[in-house]
């Protein structure tokens, strides 16, 4: 076939004509800059699919194979806070390993829609890795998928057809809780990760759980409450030692209601709880048992070894990178389930009272 015989690439005007809408309306559907009636939006996307139109391509036409060589990694919340968490760093190391054969660069992004629409709508990338998947991120995913970009989600649910890298968060959290129960603890308090992107520090109510958008938090809480169904819980603003310190001060302030054990949803939060206990002159684990989740090398514990659930953070990132590579090579992406390992440390012991 000569170049003159090559079919012309469909344009946004073609899509608009086929969908029976104005070109400007079709453009808005792909830009995400404004809301469009659901029926109109579906009609435009259906017309685009029929015509093989993958959306506006911001990449330079001169790039061979039509690829930018960039994979977007979208994190929820502030990037600054994310990289204070060793789990994120380990996960990014694994992701880089998984993408090694592609020689791809990584573009870090927050999914924070502004006046110009979602940054995912027109980012010059070949694929997208989502770490978590809130309702806000899901809204942008339709646009990304309409562009034909491979998408992989780490610990989140972006809907049917999108490969996921999952952890046994519920079962692993239940293992740690069961350890405390077997030691004899019954007066236990829980400190959770954020329930949503607002990161509110507040008691965890059923209403807040019902509207939560952070799947990891909800899953770990479900595991904890398999063992301690009525345990009081408070949420933190992020996985940071300072957040654990604030939560620990709240839970330990009143000797009359002080728990014998605190179960935290991350190791950094657990370290903060231990610092709060030390401020009050409480000994860990003699006066208070503390357990975490993640299995990181946490600073500030002295000779203590944190009881926790060790998650495969590097493997989690590597698995996501490998699925992106598969999809860019034309193979279907796979959903993979990874498991955590319980580790008993020296921060838990039978209750003293």
C-alpha cells in the first residue's frame, strides 16, 4: 500500500459529526475541562471508538512509534508527604525495576483537577500507574482509557478491565489484631490511615467509613475489626510519625479510658504512638503494646523491634511496572494479588492489668 492509500486518521471533527454534536462539545468530552451530559458523553466516546479516534495526542509527531517514553505515576495527596513514607520509596524502586526493559522515564503527578481539567486528560505519556484510586481519579480514568493508554492500579479499584496489584490488607491486619487478642488484650484502640483525600483527623464513624474513598484504609480497618469489632478508631491525616504522635496523645490522655494496646495502620504512625506513650511515662510494651503495618526500617525505636505486618512494597511496584510493559507490548495486563507476612517484635506483650 502506498502512502496515498493510507487511511486518513480520524479527527475530532469526524467524531463530532458521527455523534451528532458540535466539535466544541466533542472536544470538551476529551479535555475533561467541563461537565457534559452523560448520554452525550457516551455517544461521543462510542463514535470515537467506532472511528478509532484515540483522543488528542500531545506527543510530538516526530517521535518514532508514536511513544513519549514516559509512564505517569499518579499519587493521591501531596507528593511531599508521599515521599516521606518509605513504603512509597520502595514501591517506586520496584516500579523502576519493572519498567527497566522499556527504558521509560517516570512522570510523578497528583490527580488534582484544576480549571484546565484533569492532568491525566492530556499528559504526554504512554501509560498510567495509579497508586490508589479515589472517586476523583476514577472520573479522569474514562478520558485516559479513551486515549487507549494502558492503566494499572496499585491497591485500588478502577473498575472492570483495569489490571490491579492488590495486597491481602484485610487478612494481614486481622493477623496483627489476632496476635494482640491472643496476648490477652481486650481494651484496644485503632489508628487508621486517611479515609479520604481530605485527611481529616477525627473519630472513625460508620458514616465516615461508608463514604471513604481510600480502599487500603477501609480494608485494613475491616481486618482489625474482625478481631476487635467495637474497638474505637481515629483517623490520621497521613502516614507520618507526627500524625501517630497526635493520635497517641488523644488516645492515651485519660488514664481511665486508656487502652492496653494500640493497633496502627502503618509503622510510621505506630512510631508516633510510641513517642506519645513515652511522653506520658508509659513503657512499651510493659504498659502499652503497639503494633503497626508495613515492615519498614523505622527510625526512632531505639532497641525496640516493631510488631507489624511486612508488606512486599518493592514487589508491588515491580509487578505494576511489569504489567505496564506487557500492555505496551500488546499483551493483556494481569491482576496480581500479593501477600504480607506477620512479624512479631518487642513492642507487644500481655497486658499488665
